[in-house]
């Protein structure tokens, strides 16, 4: 198992990939308070113009705001637009772990 990790780390370095994305971690990129790009997510759980919930690998994301919309999505990434007021990280049991306002 240690060898696989070493090979993965070497490929990550060779191709210049970020360690977090190569490891399957969900990556959030904010463009001010009006856009959020989500990479490496698993599933869209719910969607309204005031709340979007997304299943990540180890937790759930809860995005709240006004006039929220999904500009685009595919199997690897999505872009949320609108007036984003907060992003919360919830554990698998639904309890909030961390909260970050945009």
C-alpha cells in the first residue's frame, strides 16, 4: 500500500497537480460572493434558489444565499452563482462541522 501512495505522489508531482485534487478532496474556488466552483463532488442532494446541498467525499456542503443557481455541472465539477451568504460543512450525520461565510 505504501508503494501505491508513493506512485500517486510521483504522478501528482510529475503532472503538477494539486495534492488535494489528486487525492480526491473536494476543492472550492470562490469568485467573490457571487460565484463558487466546486470540484470533485459526488452528488447534488437538493437545489432551490436559497439553498444548495452537495455531497462531497467525506461530508456535505450546504450553500445558502439569494437567487442561487447552477450555471453548469458535470460529473467532476459545478459552478454555483447568485448571492452566496454562507457555505457550511456538515458531517455524514448531518451535524455542522465548520462554517465559513462568503
